[in-house]
């Protein structure tokens, strides 16, 4: 009994890279490319049109990046696995992709067989990460966990976003919760850190090493 090839949708603003990746995947009997997008918003539209099994998404694209697209897809199609395929080795992009709901993250110089294995893993409900980034992810998670930090992981995540200049409304939209929920978390953060302002809370957390160095 033959198995149908895994249906892949590619989102990347570089046409040459898309062409090469499409050729690489279509040469196999295991994968077939059903659509290609040049931006995050276009990827969301094409997902609704072509119903792929997995999406390969770049992080940064003109006209709308991959992180926002992943968040939208998590809301509308939570079972659809998305792998970020990017040149970005930025720890912030890696962590934000995971928070947004991506199930995989690979650099564009990844070995072909490792990428294929990643596609198989996410299609079966598992996570997949470029082997070159594994150690760095654990290092960042260890920092975020901060054994001596009074903040929970959720509170630390919110304070990270505050440190990036995000408003309560923007944080609520990113984390898919209400603005009142964020306000409650912020109040607890200020209380736990003995701070009277958001900027003071960020400064105190950074001075103790409770925020990752992103």
C-alpha cells in the first residue's frame, strides 16, 4: 500500500530559494509542494485554499513576517504544523517562534536529510529543531526559568515583551489573552519585584539576570 506524499506549503520572499526548495521536495516521492507564498499573510490565505499537511515558513518577510502568520494559523488551524526555515540565528526569533506556536525551527543551511526528518516529525505531532540550535535553546530556557527568580515563566515572558517596548494591548494580542489578564500579570510583576513602574521592573529583572539577553 502506497502512502500519499506529505503536502507542503512554502512561504519565503526569495524566489530563487523557493524554486530550489520546491525542486528538492518534489524530486522525492515523500513530499509534494502544493503552494508557495511570498509573505506571511499570503501564506495564511493559501493555507485555507490548499490545506497543506505542513508549512515551511520564513521568519522575516516584507509584507508580513512568519511569526504573525504562525499566530494566526494557531487560532484558525491549531493542528497544522509549521516549521520556521530561516537564516536567522537570533535567539529572540527562535523563542518567539516557539511561543507563537511553531513546531519546528531550522536554519536554511540545514542538511537536507535533517530537514526531511523534521518534516516527518512535525507531521506526526512531534517538535523538530535544528541540531545546531538545540544547545542555545536549552541555555535560553534555563535563563528564563531563573531558579532564584520570583516570577513565573508566564510573568517572565510578559516582562520580556515589556522590555521590547510592547503595550498591554500588543502583548494581549500576541499571547491571545485579554488585556485585563495582562494588566493583572503586570500588577503581580510589579508587586513581586517591588517596582512602581514597568521600566523599573525591567531594570531590576535585568540586573538580577532574570531576563534572557535577547
